[in-house]
C-alpha cells in the first residue's frame, strides 16, 4: 500500500492505533458501568432491598404472628386476611410509607394532591 509523504493523519497507522485505543477504552468503560447487569451483584434482587426495608421487616414480623394465630386456631382465615391488611397499614404508618408504591403510603395520593371536580 503506497503512502504519500504528506498523507493525512487519518490515513496513518498511528491514527488506526488511536482508534483501536479509543474503542478498547469505550468497551472497558461500558463493561465497568454495566458490571452488575452483566455479572450480577452477588445478591439476589429483592433480597437486598427487603433486608434493609423497614416496612418489609415490620410486615414480615406481623404476618408471622398472624400465621401463628391461625395455626393455633385463635383466628379464622378470613380474620387473618383482615388482620394482615391492618398490619400492612400499621407498618406503612410506622415506617412513613417505606416500601410502598411511589404515590405514597398505602397507595394514597401524595400530599397536596387535589382531585379535579
């Protein structure tokens, strides 16, 4: 391949080496940036958030107590469902809506929201 003495920089081997270096750098950056999605974070999704979520901890404790009451035949299954609903509301109130939907605690609208009449 013949090359002119005053050829453009883009036609030189140094330009190709620079392009390869930029490509490898970009691929390395993307690999580092997406490392959790590519290789996993080591903790199953859902478990990491639940371990630190005060609502999940509160509700799990209350649900276990209610399940034990059903096993001991202190309450019926229908009553247990009601108790779990109340336990959820209590835990959301105690944890200020942590773990709830984005709209606020218990699916209520955010403060200051007024419906159109």
